[in-house]
C-alpha cells in the first residue's frame, strides 16, 4: 500500500516534481465540460426561481 502524495503545498502552490498522469488535452476538455455544466446549472436555477422551469435539484 502506498502512502499519500501531496501535490499542493499548504499555501496552494504546486509541490516540486508534481506531475499529472493525465494528458493536457484531456484536462482541458474536462475543464470545458465543467464550465458548461456550471453555466447550465446557473441558467436552470435562475429559470426555476422565476417559475419557468419545473423540477431541478
């Protein structure tokens, strides 16, 4: 069993030698989808609060 590895230091900076095992293009695509999801959530919540969208949780 392996121990924990810290990637971020307590001040939020990246630890020396820390590398991602994922390709940069995959990470960028994941970020794009997260941003689209956040935008969708914001729009749907606004519509729901106005009574223009049924059930959303």
